[in-house]
C-alpha cells in the first residue's frame, strides 16, 4: 500500500468514525461543506425533514430553510463561514426548518465549525422543539386561565357572561354577592331576570324615540342602551330577595375569530352609595341646614313652577316675605342655640299651618318666604295669614324659656303685584319693610306707592344731610314740670326741621331716615352739644338748676366712643352732669343688652341721668328695669291719652308708678293735655309731667319767657304737695 492509499484509507476510517458518531447522536445532525452543500446527515435528520438521505446529500442546505427565512440564513451562513470563531453558536427560537412536504417545524440549531484535512465544514445539530413549544404554550394558557379565574373571583365588580341571546353562561362571586343568587341559579337563565321590567320598557321607549326603530327583544334593549352615553349605563338590578340595587353596567360584545358575536360580558357595580351621596348633595344644595326647609335656590324653582301653573289655570298666587320681630334680641340674650331651636320650632309650626301645595322656604336668619298657590283672589289668603300669625305668636318654650315672638309679613299677589319670581319676592320684601316700619307684628300687601315712599325717604336723606351740615336743623325745648307744685325743672330737646323746599318735616319722619342712613350719629352729636349749651345758658338766664333731656338712638348706644362724646359736650358747655338726662326707648336698650348696660354704666358714672322713654310700649318684660342703671321712666303718651276713659290704661299707669317707686325710680308722664290728667297722675304719685297742657316745645331763646309765663299760672303759691296747683283751680 502506498502512502497515498494509506492516507486515503485512514481518511475513510476517520469519516466513517464521524459518520457513526453522528448517526448515534440523539438529535438530527447534518454537515455542510464550505459551499453550504450537505455532505452528511443522520437518520434523525431524515426523519425530521422527511427526506431520504440520498435526496439530501449534495443539496444546498437552503432546501431545509423556509423561503421567508432564506436570506437571513444565507447571510448567517456566509458570515459564519468567513469567521466562524466570531459567530455565536446556535440561533434563536424563532427558527423553522422546512420539511419535504412543505410544512415547517420549529427548531433550535447548534453550529460547530470543523476543520478537516480537506477543508472546512460546518456540523449542525438540529432539535425539533415542537413539543417543548406546545408545552410552554399550554403552560401559558393554563396560567392565563387561572389568572383570569382568580381575577374574576376577586374582582369587586359583578361579571356575568352571556351567550348572544342573553342566557347567562358564567357569573363571578361578586355577581353572586350583588344579586343574592348563587352561580348555579344564574347559569342557564336569561339576564332579564336581573332587570327591572318597568325600566326595560322605559328604555325601549327611549330607544324607539332616539332611533325611530323598534327594539323588540328585551335583551337587545340592554345591549343597545349600554352602547350609548354614560347615563345609559345606569340600571336597576333586582336581587333574588326583590330588593333593587342601582348599578352601572358596561357591556362588551365577545367575538369569535371570524368576528361573529358569540356572547357578552356584563360588568356591573353597585352605585347605591354614589346615588345616596348625589341625593344628599342635591338635598343640601336645595335645603336649609337648620330647618330642612327649601332654600332660596329651590324656592325660586318652585315659585317659577307655581307661576307657570297659575298662568295656565288663570289663578293667583301669593308670595309672603316673613321676618321675625326682634329676633336678634333673643339670639343676643339667650344665645344662638336657643335662637336656632326657636327657628326650628317656628318652622315646624308654620309648615303645619300651610297646605301641601304651599311652599315654606327659609332664606337665612329669621327670614322666611311662603308661596301660597291656587289662590282665587286677594281676600282668600287672609285665613292663611291668620293661621301663620297664630303659628308664630303662640308661646313656644325653648330650654325652659317661654318665648313670645311676632313677625312682620309683606305680601305680593301674582299677577297684580309682579309677574315673575324676582319681582314678586322683591315686592313682598318691600311690603315687609313697610310692615316693620308700621310697628311690626302685622301684614302689609305690596302697593305701588311703597316705592314712592322709599324714593321719598331717599330724597329726604340727602336733603336732611344738607340741612344738618348747613345748620338748618333747630332744637326746640318742651318744659317738664314737677306735678305737685307746677314748677319747671327741666325740658326735653326735640329736633325740628323746616326745609325751604319740603316745608316742615316732623321728627317721626326724618329721625327714621337719619337712623337708616347712619346720619343719626352726626345728628345726635349735634343735638347733644347744642342742648348742653342751650341748657347751660338757660340756667344762667333763669338763675336756677334746669335739666335737659336728650333723645338717644340705638346707633349711638352701639358706639363705644359715645360716653366720651357725652363727657366732651358737658365739658365744652359747662353744664354740670346732673343737668343732663339721656332718653332711650326700651327697644334701643334691648337691641344689644350687654353692651347697652355697659355703656349706660359709663355715662352714669359721669353723673348723667338715664331715662326710659315711651315706657310701656316696647318690651313686655320689666326685668330689665333691674338690669340697667335707670333713674327715671317716661310713661308713653298713649297711656296718658286714654287714662281717664280706659280702665286698663289707668290700671297700667298705676302699676307702672307703683313699681317704679318701689325700685326708687322717678316717673314722668308725657303727653299731658288736660288738667284732669294732671290731677289723676298726681294722685297716683307720678313725679313729673310734660305735655301741651303746659306747653309745646319752643326755641331756646323763647324758653325763658315762656317758662315764666307757664309758671305764673301753674305754680301754687306755697308749692305744697297736697294742694292742687293754682292753675288747676283756675282751669
Ligand atoms: P319723644 O321722645 O317721645 O318725644 C315726645 C314727643 O311727644 C314729641 O314729639 C312731642 O312734641 C310730643 N308731645 C309733647 N307733648 C304732647 C302732648 O301733650 N300731646 C301729644 N300728642 N304729643 C305731645 P316730636 O317732637 O314730634 O318727637 C317725636 C319723636 O321724635 C320723639 O318722641 C323722639 O323719639 C324723636 N326725636 C325728636 N327729637 C329727637 C332727637 O333729637 N334725637 C332723637 N334720637 N330722636 C328725636
Ligand atoms: Mg323723648
Ligand atoms: Mg316719648
């Protein structure tokens, strides 16, 4: 054997050995030469690719690569052949082999470069990964199903799947919980058993209107409605126990591969709480928190509706603006809690005094509005006025306090006094202010002339301001006498205004205007300084002590600087404090009792006297007489007027005098117009008096002369208490 033959045979033996090794390998193996031709395959490779060995040998390896991946394979092989060591062995999972029958098989490939004496080769080991991929896929599917299941089980939403006709296929635990059915009771039945039939009918109707086409099958109503706006997703589920639950439902159509709907997924959640919250918020937005009555917003809605209805039926309606009188006092003296309870109690009583069709609303504070509907004519609401007033004025016990309350009511009638809600309320309000101005505790119908009065007041305000600043206001003085001897001991300062254009305007007209505008502070200060100056001068002229009484308005008493102003007026005029008396009404005191008491104590420390004016007309409780520092009370002229003709008035006057004396408080009677009144009051023990019988108010420069003239006939010679003054004898 020559060496060439020997080499040949040893090469053959080597390749035979390689062939055997390859054949024995558990997976498909094939070897290609440097040109990519298959030079060796094992039987596993035959099986994998479906070729016979001889069909593969000598073929380019590409025949085993699917058409789509050939370019990639080619490039890969080229690169690998060029620099095999630099190339990573093996390839990705997405590789596929091409079988003889044209089918593809997922494979994994390991590539090994081999350098043999006759050239370079590549040994490829190919693994069929079909089974592994299937297993993985299965695993994933299993996991997904499990996940789905557990998500469904734990989802807080009710999830029900149905077939295309609405028959329930599955339901999750949340659905069971929400509906009170268990899964087995649900599966196989129509979802319609969960729905409110009435609601379904209504929705079908709406859909019909919206689409113009009938939606016949009930289940299709749910499907169709759920695909519309968000509002349409709200439904009512009926539980097994019959209870209704508001739910929000989202419907999703499930489709098979061909796009055909093969069922629905109905996801629902309970919106009871949201609904309740919405209802609550709506209620809060439309009702007053304290009384639960409609508030202004709801009142306006109702009033609009009532007006609509009245217009249609040719009826009237009445709007009543109702304001409690002096409610602030109750709040201030007894506290807000008592005030709140009083409001609540009154609201309940008023409500029950009204009919179902009427509306009682609270605008805030102590302001209420009543809308009386189906009114025939103006007079027909009178009984309602009476019932309301009775409801308010009947005593009410709150926390042990028996409270007597009155109210002022302004009324406006539709359509005469206004034909829309705003006008009616505004006019009722105007009428209510007139009711207050007319002495409270009463009802006033709106009249067009009220606006004139208001306009007049406004005009009066600016004219008054000008008059005060131009010093065109005057002070007149009415003498005050001791009744037993007819001597003039004092005088009351009364403001007078004679306007060039408007003529003489009485204080009962301009004082309220000044109080409303705040001008009263300036006016009050002017009166105080002027009165002190005039009184000091008159004392000098008459050569004896004389007091001047100055009327004080509520606003003045609210000001902490006011006592300082009083002291200043005294100092500037030289009038001793004993020469000044300050007159306040009961109402003024009670407007802010705590502060009033404090300020009165301050002026009294100066030595100034405090007088309660118009006594008997205001607050019915006398307890404040002991709470405030009071020197004197002035019995209102209304009692004096009817003293001789009205037994009740006589009794009241007698009681006032007796009570005041027992408290060491002096008593003055105002409005004495006859000698008999004088005699009567003197007999009852009244200390002082003033009135037209003695003299009207006159200017300061006339006062001294007038005073002497009066005393000439009013004074008895000896001034003895028992003896009737001479003037009476003469009269
Ligand atoms: P008042 O303080 O009760 O004053 C007494 C009123 O009775 C005065 O009316 C007086 O003219 C009137 N009068 C006096 N004697 C008689 C009588 O015999 N018969 C009748 N029928 N009336 C008599 P006037 O001056 O019209 O004052 C009305 C009210 O105006 C006063 O009532 C007082 O509340 C208020 N006022 C007057 N001047 C002032 C002032 O300077 N400041 C304040 N804040 N109020 C004042
Ligand atoms: Mg007075
Ligand atoms: Mg008076």
